[in-house]
C-alpha cells in the first residue's frame, strides 16, 4: 500500500514547524558565561640574605717561612666590619679596629699576663715582618744571624691593634695582631692579621710565657 502524494506537503510543513520551534528554544535558553581566566600576580622575589660578619674565633697558626707568613693575611675576619674604618684610613682608624677586637673577644687573662703577652707578640711580629730583632728569638727563627731580606720595610711597618686571650686553657694563649706595612715590591696593605701562640712554663716557681714555634 503506497502513501498518498497529497500528504507530502503536510509532512514538510510539520517538519518545518518542528525545526522553527527547536531553533527558537535554542535561542531563548540562557548560555552559561565562561569565567574569564584570572592571572596570578607575580610573586615578589625573596630577599637576598646578607652574610653576618663573624668574630675572630677560628684562628689558624701561620706556617712556612717568616716571609711567607707575613706576606699573607690570615682568614680570621675582624668583627663588626661595618664599624671598621675604610682601608687606608691610617693611624686615625686604629682605635676603631682595637675596639672592634676587644668587643668581639672579651678579656679572659690577668692584666699582668696580658701585658707580657702583648709586648712579646708585638716584638715577634716586628722581627718576623722586618727581620729586626730576630736574634732575640733563636728558637722561633732558625739561623737568626743569617742575612735574610726582610719582607717589609722597618720604617713603613705599623701595628694597628692587638689583643691577648686564652687559647683553650689558662696555660695557653694567643696574641692576635692587626698590622700594616709596605712590602719589598712597594705595595702598602693594612689590616693584615697574624696570630702568635704561647704556652705558660714554670721555672723555680716563676711562670713565663714562651712563644711556640710554627709547626
């Protein structure tokens, strides 16, 4: 049995109406807005840490020949670097260096012992750097009578600051010296650092501070 051709226009009309209704429904349904992407504000860079100056606590005994020892500066930093005078300040800046050492390393020796150690340490440093007075310390400077060109000029040598403190026990001490000088090449450098170590020895009831040879 075949479909009557008269029904075809009606079928097309129905399909057209359905499509129109569907289109109207689609246009009237509210569309869900898409949330705009939010940009994350850039993070502030982390602050760069600044190293804190350390007090003269790690003290290294100098090694090698006297010229080698005085020509190099020990790794011990001075305390309160920001409070120190600039390099090349001359004698006017020595007081600030002395105070920096004393503040960072409190006194722990008897006043008499400290004075003896400071006097010996200053003489030893001068002898080591300039060659002047080495004969007084034959146990420290091998062949003190031998002619050795001094590493630093006697007239351009200056001790800027010095302290004497215990070195682990009441019978051991270290003299910590900061100094300036002009070497054989004519180069001036200040705030050089040298340590001299001493041990207390007793003879017939009298105690003496004896400098220790470099090892």
